């Protein structure tokens, strides 16, 4: 398995533009997580899905952020409109049936810079 | 207040030396504790995972300990190598999907 695949690896955009980050989880994993990492705040959970259904989105900063999982092999995290404070590395991770007992496998991350 | 506190924030050691990283948590109820290694520009990679009943778990030169009574864990690295330079993140799970991340310890191994 190629692991968790994220795209793009790097994105530079201007304030106000729409940003879409993509994730392909490991095949067979039931859980998918979106995290944001900054130097100041470390890793923060934004949202997670179980069997394509959003379970907890309390970490989503505000209405400018939205996430979807239309099928078991694809998820998107969208920011519209983007702001400079959204600059961070966004990680997608997936896990087997019980993420409390199983290991999270992280993607390589998408580094977002909003100018 | 973060429910998972790691110390030190950063550490510099010479190649070949040992070091110990600390993780204290207040997360409750407790399901398991994991240590992840994150190389610069990469996603975190799991080193160990321990449940309530486990006190020690090793993965090569990495040994994690857990004291569920005092809610403390440590990660000991033996005979450090340059490739050990990374951030080490402690993650404590309360239940499925509810994982609390420490801020990490940044380790630099110098030749």
C-alpha cells in the first residue's frame, strides 16, 4: 500500500482565494482524520470521519473550513476564503476499525502558505 | 490547558549518547498512549503504543515506559544516531477518535 496520499504537497495562494486539500486514505481504513500543525499550536484535530460520516468537527476553526468524504477512498478539506492565519501544514491520517487501539498512519502533509 | 505536557521542549545531545523524553497527561478516561516520531517535513510515524496494563514497550533503540497511576510516560533513546533528530510527540487516547497531542520534544543529535 502506498500509504496515506495527500495533495498538493505545497500550496501558495493569496488571501481570499479558495484552497482545496485532498487525501486518499489507506484502503480498508474506516477512520479518516484531518489535522493542522503550526509551530505555535502543534497538531490540532480539525475533523474526523468514520465510514465516510463526519463524527466530530468541533475542531474546525470557523465556517470558512469545510470537509467532505464522498467515498471511502477520498476526502477533501476546503478553505474559502483563505486568510494568512490559515498558513500551516495540514495532515490527513487514517486508521483501522478502532483508532483507539490502532495506529494512525499520517500522510506527508500539505504545506499551505496564504499571502 | 493542554492535557498532555511534554518535556523538555527541545534537547541537543551528542551522537551515541542516551536521552529520555517525558510525557505527563491528565486525560481521563485513559485508553492508550502512543509515541510518534516526526521528521522535518514529514508526517508523524508511530514508534510505540501502550495500553493501561503495559509498563514497558521497546522498538529497537526506543523504549517507552508508562505509569498509569502517576499518568507519566517516558521515551528512552539508546545510543542515539544522527537520524534520531526529529520531533517526538506523545499522544494520549481517551476513546475512539479522541486523541490528545502533546506539543512535542524537538531532539537534535549532533556528531
